[in-house]
C-alpha cells in the first residue's frame, strides 16, 4: 500500500529534511540535464563522451519519470494535475526521450528541443518565484495601466520625431510607422544608432525622449520592488 501522505510530504514540503533533499536533488538533475543537452551540441564528440551523455540522460529521465508517476499517484484529482501547467511541463520534460528512443523517425528529433522546458521545473522549488508571482498579482492593474501609457508615449514620440526629421531625412524617417522603431529603441534607451536625428529640433526632442525613457524603465521597477516587499510580508505573515 502506497503511503500517499508520506510521499506528498517528501515531494512538496521543502521544510521537511527529506523534502529539502528531494528538492535539491531535482534541481541538480535539471541543471545536469541542461548541461548535458548543451554538451551534446558540441561537434566531433568522442564515442565515449556520447555514451556517457546518453547514460546520464537515461538516468535523469528515469528519475523524472518516477517523479511524474508518483505525482499522479498522490494527486486526488489526477486529470487536473496531468493537464495543469506543471503537470504538462513534467510530461514534456520526459516525453521527447521516449519518442526518440521508441522508433527511428529522424524528423521527430526536433522534439528533443522540448527538454529545454525542464528549466521551468526549477520554479516549482523556489519560494522567491512565488513571491514574484504574488508581486505581479499585487501590481497587475498598475502594470497594465503603465503598459497602455508606455504604448501611448511610443506613438507620440514617433509622431514628434517624424515632424522633426522627415524633411531632413526622408529616407530614414519616411512615415510615423518607420519612426515607431526609433521611438521604441529610444524610449528603452537601447539606441542602436541605425536612426538618429540630425536637426536641432530632433536632437532636443530626442534628449527629452531619453529622459522620459529612463522614467519609463524606473517606474515599473519601483512598482515591482515595492510589491515584492509587500508579498514577502504577506507570505511570512501566513507562515
């Protein structure tokens, strides 16, 4: 008889010593699988290296498979877990290995790229991610509003630079749609330099847009930082 509660505590309770060991083991295996996946892309690997990488992959997938099976066993609503976000991530982390090993259709090897999704499993064992998620929930309305304001600023900046530079550089600043690219890279302070003003009015306008761009970056950063602090207090208060 499977002791579901004992298994659940090991797999989900990171404050429990065996649970903490389990969580760190899974994290290590995820990172190991990503490293081996990257090493496999190195050309001219020796046959011994390929064999070691394959054995490592088999061991990692076997452990991930057992984890996936045990999670299904301990869940009361099994179908809900299977089709949940993390349930699908767990499945996609192992499915490509069995697809490739099961039969020799070379084209399906593209599914091996799905192994990169294993990195998302790290989020399950990181309390900081839960705080970040909570912070986004706290600030979602402000962030949505800020997103609309940012889009308006990008458009207004495109209109402004069009009127400043179109006459002097008709090939670069052909239309407001062409200017949207300049507006985006200027407000984000990236400034690739492929489009830049040459008129006095355009340079002055760009100065103000760069200043606004710094504020555009600073505002959501401040919102999220404040929300993270609040989320930490809420989570610590519920413990």
